[in-house]
C-alpha cells in the first residue's frame, strides 16, 4: 500500500529535579537487585526508580480526592515523591481504591543496562484459564453482537491464568527477569493494599508531565512477533495495513485527545500511528504531545482524568465498563489500572498496568486482554491474548498452553 514504516520507540520519560532523593546511588541493575516484595520499582529506557519503606500511605476510592491528598502530603514531605497504583475501575461505587505511598527512601538512577543473571523460578503445581479458551471465544462473539446492539465502538475483554505453587512466589525474581527481557518497556512492581504485589512490563505510557509539557503514548492494535525475521517484519507490515486495527487505534487516540484538550493550550497528534515492538508483540502506537494551560494540574490528576482509556476499557467508557463486568468472570482489581509516580512539583510518569500479574504468597494471576471492535474475529482475539501472556510467562521461564 506504499506506507512507509516508521520505527519508533517510547517517548522520553520525565526527569524530575529531586533534591531529597538518593540520585545514582545504584546502577539500574543494582536497583533491580535491591528490590524486594513491598518496595516500589519502576524502570524504563531512561531511568530506574526504587522506593523503599513507607513514610505515609494514602488510599482513596475517589481518584480526584486521592490527587488532592497526595498533593497536600508531598508539600510537607522530606521525600518529595509519591508512588503507587490506580485500579481499573475508578467510577463512583468502585470497591477498589487507588493506593499511593511516600517512601522512606527513594533511589533514582539510570536504566537497567548491565547484564544480570537470569532468575530461575519454580514451575507451578497447577494452572487454570479463567475463563476457558472456549468460553473466551463465546464472550468475544457476545461482545461483537453487543457493540452493534448498544451502538458502541469498542470494548476490551481480558482473560486470566491462575497459577498455584508449592512454595512462596518471589516477585523479586519476576521483576529482574522482566527488566532484563524488556529494557525499552516500563517494568514495574507495586505493593497493593491487600498484601499482594502487582508486577509487569508494559509498553504503554498513559501520561508523563514535566513542567507544562505532557506526553501520552497510547497503544491499540496488536499482532504477535515471530522468531523468523522475514515473517516478523511481514507481521508488522500487515498490522500497519489492517483496517480493523486502525479502527481500534483511532478510538483510543481520539478519546485521549478529547480528554486532554481542556487541559492543554496546544496538542500535537500525528496523522498516522507508528509501529512499535515489544519482545512478544507488535503494536500500533501514537505519540501525543501537548502544552498545559495550568501548571497546577499534576501528572496524577491528568492520569486520573485519562484513565481508563479505550485501550484497556472501550468506548463509550461507561457502557464499555458495564459490558466488561457482564462478560468477564472476575474483578480486574489493579489489572489495566495505572502505575507510576508524581513529585511535589506535579511532574510524573504513569504507565498502563498491563502485561502483568498479581502475586499472592503461593499463587499468582496473569492477565491479558484485547480490544474488540465490530470487525473482530474471536479466534484472532484469543490468539492475541495468548501472545500477550508471553511477556510474563517468558519472565517466569514457562512454556504453558494458554
């Protein structure tokens, strides 16, 4: 079709001016090695952040109230940075709160570049798909029918893999392997209010703010990578030509632009998406940049306004969220939420919490989802979720049927 391939990677992360933080006290790999369950870890191609201990914890069901509480807490904090997570569902009546902490100690250093030994994890005693692949096929078909009946553009359906182990699961091992496998992505780990830990490596930047400049890098439209270089490039080219995937991607970028517009003096939105890669999949991605009108609008406040995007929920948002609750046999919790940080100046960085698992003491649940539009094929959507599971399965050294 004559389309020129534009190979882009992720936009630069915000670089906060933190005077009370231990800057470069570790290398990136040493920070990954120092991470333990209960810490906060966030690494990408530009820097690594490790938060240890809890100076103050803030938990709110309303994300706007959470933003206000965090801003007040940071004004008098010795460590001027708050880190944490937002859940998937932030609507009124949600049962899952946003959870932020101000760490006792925060380290900021460079990216994880040095070679790290690969961690070896124990194999699970049992695995279970929730729902079964067959029932997910039926759910996708039901979703396609519902889109037409309810005049919706898109909904995102997820499925899960439950793994049980003989002994304790160590999120430290998973984090280090994820950082090693996905150096350009956002590798993260955050303690949850119920003592579980969410770990993952996401390619998608929800929002970064530095001063008046904001960046969002939404992803929608996916196909699997191939070990064969020729087939792999063909997969990427096919994704760029896919009408279905461009429709799905447009639904996301248009919604983000409309949400950002009231906050921004100007916005720059490319006409066409770029091809973006992770080790497991190709994506369509668009880098949206803007200039804020009001410097008092923090990165956390912007993240709360943008979340959930059509990339992980659908559109219209309320109708899509209702359809998700009808068709998915589980509560997403913090899967497809947001994970990141904000500082006392309002700068910060928030990634979409996908390609992740929630880790309990001797079990874990992996998640993978896909965007459903009227043109979706149930079998292709099932295959897409299987490809997305590979980010976590590879980090765990597992080759499981999904």
